[in-house]
C-alpha cells in the first residue's frame, strides 16, 4: 500500500478483518470487475449466498467458475474496430481483463482466514490497479481509483460489526458492489465505443 491516508486505513481494515469480512472484501473487488469478464451481474451469487449462510464455499466456487466459462463474452480481451485514439484504451482494457481473470483464478477453495487474508489483500491491490488502468491517467488517486478505494473501505467498515449485524450488512455490501460494477460497466462500454479516457466525469 502507498502513503495515501485512505490506503493506510484500508490496510488496517484488512489486517484486523475476520474471515467473513475478508471473503466479502475480495469477493466485492471481483464483483465490481465483472464487466471486464463479460459475465452477468448474478454470476457470483452462489459465493455471496455461501458467505451469508456459512456453507458450501467450495461447491459455490465451482458453480461460479462454470457460470463464468459459460457466459464469457466472445469479445473478452479484444478490441472493437480501430478508431482514432482508441489503441491505448484497448491495451488498458486487455491488461485490466487479464488482472480480473487472475483475481478470479486465485479465489481460495477453502474458506480459511489465512488464505482469505492473502486473497483479499491481493484483490484490493488488483482492483485498484484495474481502475487505474481504466482511468488512463498517471495519477494514482485519479477519480476512478479514488472511488474504488472508498468502496473497499466501506465494505470492510460495514463488516466490522459482530454477530447478526454482519449478515444484515451483507446486503449493504452488495449494494456497494452493485454501484461499483455499474460505474465500471459504463466506463468499459464508453471506452469501447469511443476510446475516450475513463473516470473524468465520475461524481
């Protein structure tokens, strides 16, 4: 992590997160990057359900991977017809897609705190890297990156509560990830259409 205050706060949240929060953190990062994988919004649902009820993580993971293979878009990682100024964005999308695929491939088969902590930490850095690539700028805290950092922090803050509050807050975690996925889908779609730089008009 860098020296930015938000990144320091995120590192602290990951360091003290429990198993459920770690799984939700990594899963949320992957969920928000789904537009790059050409998948449906609900493809990760088996893992979210498993996270909520505490059962069948390995089976849910197998179901998710099968669903992603089935729904993988023919154009994943490829570029549309060439347009002026579109090459850098196409290259960034390809790199971002490869990173998202790596994040999915690294989901731990066993839901253990040790494996999940390493995965969540990697997913955090990877998701920020993906958003930085798609922002197409040199500033590490460009708008798209800053928004993803805020979402990562929010997810972990929501799941710091104990007991039944965690299960209840998973709905809010899903809402955070849904909003992030919507933003990224718009960014990817816009860059495919016009090759324009992403993130400059984020709220």
